[in-house]
C-alpha cells in the first residue's frame, strides 16, 4: 500500500486511490465523509454521510434539501469534507463549493437504492421533531402499504449535491517518529493544481 500522494497527479485520482486502498484493507464504509457547513449565524455544523466520486471533478452525496445541511448550503455553498481511515493513519480534507446535481442524476441515484431505503427516506422529514421512534416506524409502514408493489417516487425535497474541491489536504500518519506526511493541493486554474508539502 502506497504511503504518499504523487506530485503532479490529479488529486481526485489520489482520493479515489486512497478510498480503494481503505476498502481493500477491510475498512467498512470507506467512502464515509464528514461534511462541515455553516449556518446563517456563522454556527458550524458537521455530520458524517456517504459520499461518492462519480465524475472527474467532484464528490457527490445525497440528502434532503430542507435538512439543516440543505439550508446551510442554500445560504452558503462553501463546505469542507473529511475522510478519515484511522487504522491506516490517514485523512483527507477537501474544501470547495457545493451545488445541486441535475434532476436526472438524482433520479438515477434514487432508482439505484433499495426499496426499503426509499420508503424510509420518504417517510421521514429529516431532522424534524417526532413524538417518538415508533411514529417513524408507523409512518413507513403506512407508506409501504399505500405503495404496495409500485415504485416509490423520489420526493421533490430529496436529491444530490456535488462538492467541487478547490483544495485537498492529504495526511499520512507516522507514529514512530511523529513526522507525519502532509501535502496540500490547491486549484490554480481549470485542471491545474499546485502541490506543497507542509509541516505536520
């Protein structure tokens, strides 16, 4: 397994390589990312979610548009994501701008999800207050009975986001001497990245 990133390499390719190496190392949810956003009051908020690298330039994730993260991104599209693989002593930070994916991309992702996942998403208004968990279970059961064998339509309030990074920070731990490896890629222009090694 490689320890370092490659100068001159596209950082998205390096991100994919590290995710693949984490997967091959047996780390579950190797594409999990912590996403940090900021609300209208400047209050930061962070949460873990599943991410993907579905194109050459961005990281995608899917959520409710009316969730706290959705409202944060509507107000301020700047965000930072963090991938962490503790068993490998590795971390990647990505910082950039978030935009919504196309309707077609959101529909395609929705159709790829298991029906039980679709029902759970449709039955839950993310981050809203409910009387108890049993109410959510009942809501999902009622929706399932109503849908029957039919398709579950994608809620208009649910879809994809695309984080297009303008900087990446790769961190590889070296516990033996504490001289951890840290490299920063910064976008200079379309398709061009500067590369710097930083003191840990």
